[in-house]
C-alpha cells in the first residue's frame, strides 16, 4: 500500500511540471473590457491592461488598448498585431457596455462569452450611462487597478448592498428563461468618479429603461429575502431617520378565480431604528415611523410595478411564478395579459428594536 501511495505522490509531482506557466511580465492580462457601438455594423472594444512598475508596489498604471471592427474576436486579432505580448483574458471579471450598444441588443456579444469556457460565468456585466470607453479613460482609481476597482464596486454594492445584480450566468438565465427579463447595474461618471446610479432594465437582450437608486432598492426587496441594508424615512417635520433592515421576506400569491390571474406580493420588513437624531422615540412616534415607511414602500412599489407593466418587461419574474402555478401556461398569452394584470402589494413593517436611546 505504501508503494502505491508513493507512486501516486510521485506522479502528482511530475504532473505539476506539465502545467503551462504564464509570467505577468510576458503577457497582457486584463480584468475589464468595454464595448461601444460606433457605426451600424461595427463595435469598439477597449481593454484596460494593468502596468506594474518595479520598485513601486503600491502604484499601478493602466494602458488602454482600443480597436474598431465587426466582431470581438476579429478585434482581438487586430489588437494582438500591435502588441509585443499576447493578450490573456483569463482574469476578465468585468464587462462594460455603452448605453447605445445595450439599447441595440447584447445577444451577439454575450454569445462570444457563453460559447467559450475560457470565460467565467461569474463575471460582472454593467451598462454605462454614456460611453464605456470614456469611463475607462477617466482616472477614477489611482491606487488600485481599474478592473479590480470596478469589480469590488459591483460586488460590494450589489451582492452585499441594496442594489440588484446579475452576473453573466444570471443574465443568461433571465434572458432565455420564460416569464422573466434580465437587468444590469447602471454605472455613470460624476465629477471624475464612478458610481452605480441605478439599474438598467432589458426587454429580451435590449436595454429599454433605467431605475433610480430608490426604485432599485425596492426592486431587490421584491426579488429576494434580505437581512442587510439601510432605508431612510422622512417624518412629518421634514426630518429623517435611518432604519436598518434586519430581515425582510417576500412572497408571491396567485388568484386564478378571474379570467386573468391576479398576483399579490407580500413584503415583511423587520427593522431597527439606527439614526433618529432629534426624533423622539415614543410609541406614537414609532407608529408614525412604521406608517411612513410602509406607505413609502407601498407607493414606490406600485409605481415600479406600473412602470414595468407599461414597458412590457418582467424583471421580477412574475410570469415565471404564474407559469409554475398554471397548467398549460402559454408565453404569448402571458405577454398579452401582463400589461393589464392586477398586481397588488402588501407591505408590513415591524420595528423590533429602537436602540439604547429612549
């Protein structure tokens, strides 16, 4: 038995020497790429390649490479003809799309990533409010490589924050799935800094409308259960206080009694008051805070649902929910019913704690 074990260990050591090693100084490794539409049948791709300098471990410069062509693979070939080191997309983690390109459809460019196992299905996608190339040209990150900065921004704000997100895998699932539509974070430049301004909503693979930050926060509450995030509540005296979400739950219920289905969305939010400033926390004040937050979430939610029905898009996946509860569900019939379907929203807020101040 010991000889067998020794043979296996020896084989493992020998196989490690067969792994192809790549040295950073000998390749162009990029983490972020930007896609923009230039003419009707041409696109422009911009790559941000980090440039590490010896003797300056805390400083990372960025070289931008940009080319115009008909296909992304053809453009990469053109880029390689002007570079002294081969391009390596193995660490590509963020893909940005200009607003105009997203409006004309992303199916062709997404197909390149989906067909190639070299690309991670967990890469983040985002729409830029303007030109994706111009965003990469800005010096918004002097101490961190631009690709890593954008990756951390998207990861922190969407996965751990209040804004919804979809990576490549999730976007594809919503795109090809029945009774649902995809969405992506919306980035914009403001005073030379990059920020997530909201959510870009898609009809099939085409960007049609965006949500602001408040609408995006509410949409995430209607999409999934959460136990983090902060909401602001405006009181009658024009003052504000902060409420922390310690556990929200959302559920859908369908009523098939009428000719068309009616869907009721139930949202329960358990919260703590974290920043009350000068507000008194008497029982009457707590009740007013509860009522104000419930009314605000209810009004914002109904306005959001009205917008989605008007645009004929379903990022909440109501169609998919109805399909799971309906025998012989038909997608074409659903698209006709959806704009006039009755969708209700019931919001309940529980203020479980108010902190140490009485």
